[in-house]
């Protein structure tokens, strides 16, 4: 659990998160497809909010976007790319392998389970398998995921596999069926069903969207503009 007050938190691709007790929150979602084209090594990297030095500047850029979004029908997309440039300059961290989220909950057993899943994510994992390897009961494992992450073990594992399949989907010519099998799904239709449940689109449509990305991205903002302007427009 991460507690922040009047600050910026970056949620990366593959991260699973829940907002608890949040008030006056501004959530801006940058399309993964746009990020991957703007940052060549996106999938072997992440953005660390703790490295961000210009959070106030970032807030001002967001405020400008919100003002345009609230009062105009068009948005100056250069502001959007200014945000990307700031994040790439200050918060960008590279890895030698595909980025996988690290669970930092208040439960050490859950953190250990998540770490094990990251190491063996391409294998067929079940709560029974983890119970044998880590000496926890399957019911206890399920309880940990519900209590601390508010999702089931199965949902967490499936969402991780979907996230890990995206680089293969976007950056290779592998067939969708072969990708499905490689990441442990029973067949193409099983992968298709879970992909649509998580991303509201099909793997094929997602791949095609990447190949035909528009010059001006859609900006999705979840906000109460008046609240934010009262707080930061001084």
C-alpha cells in the first residue's frame, strides 16, 4: 500500500491497483500504444514516481490539459507530449527483461507469492501448486489476494499473463494462437475471452490499432475540473 498526499503517483503498464479513500484525485490514462511508440524500450522499463523531481510542473501541465478539456472542444496535444518528455527525462528506469509489477503490500507472504509468480509466470501455476512450493494452503493464498489486492488469485494471474503477452502481440509477427499457447492459455478462444474482459477489445484489433496509430491521441481524463482548479489555480 502506498500513501500519498498532494502528490503524483505513476501507475505503470502491468500494474494492478485500487484507489482506497481517495479524494480530489485526477487520473490521466496515457494509451499504452502511444507510450510504446514514444519510448522504444517501454516494455523493458517502467516509470518510478519516486524519481520525479518536477511534480509541480507536471501538475501545471495536467491543469492546462484539463482547462482545455473543460472549456474547449479541442486539446493542445503538445502539452500531452510535454508530459511524456518530462516523464522520460526524470522517471524512466530501464530493465534487462520485460517489466513485471512488484507487489509491495502489508503482507510479507503475499509479497513472496507475487515474487514467485513473477519468476515462473510462463508456467502453469495454480493456488495448489503455489501451496506446495511455498507451504501455504490454497485457501490462505486466495484469502491474501482478496484481502490485500481486492482481486482473486486467478484474476491476478490472468491479468499478469495478458499484460506480458502485449509486447509479443505488438512487437512480433507471431500468430495470436501461438501467443495464447506461449503464455499458458488453453487455446485462442480462451485468450480472446480474457483479453476482451481486461482490455475491452480483441488481440487482433489491439495489434491493428498499434500499426495505425493516429497522430493525435485520445486523452482520457477522470476528474472534477472545478475542484482541481480551485486547488491549483493561484
